[in-house]
C-alpha cells in the first residue's frame, strides 16, 4: 500500500520555501509555508484545509493573499497556524483590503488563525467573509507536545526553533500504515472493494476486534456481502506498520538547542525536507543570516536518522552550483 501522503515542494530549491502535501483519497491537502504559491493551480489551493507557517518573513507568508483570493466564495474555510504574533499579522493582512462586496458570495469562507508559543500555549481568532473578515477572538488553548492537528489517520506536531525570531518546524506523522495482503484476503473468501476503506478507518481508530464490518464486492453482475470481524482481518490479511513521517525544517541557525529540538521533532522521518542555504565555506555568513549550511543540514539529517532527505531554500548566490550543495550534504550523511 502506498503512503497516504503525496508531498512536493511548491517551488524549486532556489524558490520560496513551501511544501504541498496531498492527502490521498481524502480530497484535501495540507500546506507548509505560504510563500510564492503561483505554481499551485487554484484546484490545488482549494483542497487545502490547513496551512502551517514557520514564520512570517515575506518569502514564507506572502502567499496568504493568493490563498484567500482563490478561496473566497469557493471554499468553506482554512485553518492556519503560525508562531507568536501570527493572529495579529493575519488580521493586518486582511484589513489591508476592502471587503464591501464580499457579501455577494453565497459560499461563506472562514479563515481561522492560531498562534503557538514556545510553551505550547495557543491563541486563536476567526475571520469570516460574512463579517468582512473582522477579527473574532476564540478561546485560548494549548498544544500538548506540540500537537496542532490530531486526526484518526495522522497528526501534525511543531517545535519552536530559533531564527533570531520564533520559527516553527513541523512533522506530519501517519498514525499507522495499513497493508492489505490480497492473497490472504482471498483465503478468507473475501475480495477487495470500497468496503476496505471502512475497515482500514475502523482499524486506524482503534475499534475493537469483535466489531463487524460488511465486506461487499461485485461478483459478475451481482453484489456479494459477507460480515467479517476486524480481529480476523488483522490476524489474517492486514498488517499495521509505522506510518510515514514527513518533517519540514527551514530558517534556523545552527546551534545545539536548535539541533536538539529538530532531532526530537524529526527523528525517524521517512522524508525530511530541510533548508541547506549556504555552503560550509560560507559558514560565518550563514551564522549571520541565521541559516543552515548544507553540511549542517546533512549532520542534522543524519542525527534524525531520516530515510530520505530533500534539501531546499538554496541561496541564489549558488545559481548553477546546485551540485556543490547537494554533494556537501550527501558527504555529511555518509
């Protein structure tokens, strides 16, 4: 079974940071950072239900405007997360526009903004098109262990990192990966079909083994139905293994505390997206700019035990020298 996540960088390694994650079969997507998102077609942005912003430097936040522009009148709502002061910054962005005609849209659009501090305390507000995006405060909360979004099939966690301003790193973790062995399913006298989605979801939710699901498939022109216990499926035809884990790390200075926090967040990642802005020869410049070198990114990836590593956010000073950045990172991974 393929992972449920289809992740890709919004731009190339020299463009604005951003990661688009399509949730297979769910008709929705997650977006990490809101820089230039012009490469994403409107149909892609209309799938976004949650956006996670590392920090509000322009190359990570300018795309909120296009997201709202595409979604107003066509989408029910998006929930955005960011670092301290994020709610006020969203408010100011929305207040910069005139919304006197927005009531003409039949579809109401709600933008919810949540900021999280280093201690996990959260503050939220919502901005509704029906109210011309006037700020409506919501109850304060918290994000225990950095968990921002927790659903039966996956969760998103964050860690507070240092970029001379608070910057969030993120990890998207699939709860379990449900593999179906078709030959063993046949041994039970069952065939594949849409019913398996229901069974998998029940297993992801931890439903009891004695719960019955109805296996239903078309046999020739007729439908066949058979009741089957979840426990029998798990014992004979289904195996649950650790799910995919995608980590997204950008705009951090290299020091021991950042390294520790990143490893705690991204450890065991199946896919690590990590900035590699400068070559190690320019390490002093990287330190002044509060960014990682390719060698430092490789070291962190190695400490995380990441299975696959995708570096990005290359400085334009290395245009035409991408191979050098990649080679330096790979050298440190060995």
